[in-house]
């Protein structure tokens, strides 16, 4: 495959590969290197590959109006939802990860400081009295020492006694972060990796209090500075590769970032969430239902000649990996077909992707997505390229899962901007 220039520096030149222009423009103004993506409410519970809220704010302000409906079909921890709440846009979001839904709900539910502090005090008092049965699940003793299991079991029971649903969810999110901090995992890793050295016995209640007070400061401070508007926010646990429960032609703007396509080596959403989900009693389905979870035989029919060029290059090195990559893009195309139907004519899609590497080759996902959306009646306006310095992403991964074998991951993020100009049935 021929090497192509990465992007044009603020020009309107185009690169033709499969018949449609791929306008890559370096947008340094969107890097926001000096502003952490985890500022404000977005610092409530870590989450992999999180949107930078200022990028989302820019896109929402430019491509929608107050009162419009914004869709994020891969909503993650709810950054788009948070910006819609303070920006006056209605919002619908879907994700297959119940932990992501929980975090998004908490970030977008303002609660009074006094209410949260009072509830935290009550939880701590109940914790000291509770003697529930210990929580048990597969491999729990591998990830937690016995004292930690006992303390976490008492804490979970104390949180379950909180009657107010919104307040209980707030402290469940603090509990989830506590689980990660007191486990034997490496807290800074996405993958579920056990630390080599022991930290000794954890004071679970102290960790939980610290996390809770941090989150109380973040949520109350944010909503003092950014007044929430009277809008509708809807969150739903759903695999959108199966369908979207929305009226066709009802969405004004889509702002979303789909999975990168390889949870084993790039962004391990399932592994990141696993221990929290088990302690919270929530279903684990991320790894088995994510886009590309199952390899697929390589067949014709996807509307991107560039994709097949890439698949051929990978197949020459590793046929199994080629089937895995093809499975991801097949699922992604199916999801795009559902998304496209929901967008109004002249509506906008901001599809934010990272171009990961497989077998030493960069996958041009931004260009392939432009092909997919063109097939669904969209015109590709341009692709903005921003640096990933402040996004929670590994700089290297182990694509073969072999110790010592490393490859660079993604250093840039591609914001593919598209306008719906027709529907597939209207094309001649």
C-alpha cells in the first residue's frame, strides 16, 4: 500500500485514495495539552481512552443549537452527556458496559454538598457495624487479600443501605474506584495485571473516604461553575450493532468515539472494568459483545476499497489477524448503518477515531469510516487531527502478547466530520 501524507497543515488540499477526498487538517487548537481531560466531573472515576471534554464542547457548540438532540452511541463514561447538560442539548447515549453507564449517570447528576457529606458519614457508621457474608467470585483471592475482601464486603453492604437512588449510585462509583485502588492490580494499567510487590493490608474505609471527598469536591465545584440546563438525558445499556431504539431522522448531531477494535492489546475496556463489575454485581459482557469480538471470514460487500487493501496487506503476514481486523470493520459498518438512519438530513456526524497498528501497519480507520458513511448518504467535510497527549492511552502495546515485543499505539486522534446529504434509497 502506498505511503500517504499524514495530514495537510491547515490547507484545503485533498488526498484521493478510493474516489472520495480524505481531507486531513492538523488542528493544534484542539490539542488542549495544558488542560487535563480528567478535569471537573470528568475526574470522577478513571476510564480508558476518555474524550477530552473541551473537544466535545467545541464540536457541540459549532454543529448544534440549544434544544437539539445529540447522540453518542458509544458513550463510554458520559463526556458528551456532561457537555450536553451544561450546553443545553438533549442527549441519548448507549454503551454495552454497565460500569460506563453508572459513571455517566453520576457525573451528570448534581447533588448538594451537604447531602453527600451526610450520606458518607452514615455509610462510615454503618460500615463499622456491618458483618455481612463475604462476597465471593472466581479468583477473588488472587486479586484481594482476605482482610480487603472482608472490608469491601462490609462497605458494599453499607452503601446498599442508602435509600436515595442517586446518592447510592454516587457512592457505588466511589466504591468502584476504591476496589481498583485496594486490589493487587496495577492501578495505572488498563489490562488486569497483578502487581509484583505487596502494598500490605489496605485501610479500605480510608481509601473510600478519600475517593468520596474528591468526587464530592469535583461534582459540586463543577456545577457551581457550570449551571446545568433543563434538558433530557437518556442513558441505556445497549449493543448498537444490533439496532438503535430511536426514531429515524430524529438526531441533529452525533458525537462519538467507537472502540478501537482490539481490547486485548490496545484499550482493554473489559479488563479495566472486570473487578468493579464483579464487586457491584453487574453483568460482564464487554469483551464478548464489543465490536470485533468475533473474527469473520473475509468476504466482499463492505464499501471501502481501502479496507480490502489493508486486509490484504495484513493477510500476507497473518491470516488470523486479518480475519480479526475484518470482523471489527464488519461490525463497525453495521453500527454505522444504524447510526446513519437516525440522523436528520443536513445533520452532522463527528466520528472520532484512532488509527491503531496491526502487524506493524497503521489502520486508516478515519478514511475507512469516511467510505462507510458515504455509502449511507453522507458527505465527508474534513478530518481534524489532534495530538493524544492528554488522552488516557498507552503509548505502546504488545500486539502479539509476547513479552518484549512492543509497537507504538496511537499518538493522534482523527475527528471525521460528515454531513448527511441524502439517504441510500435516494441515491441513483
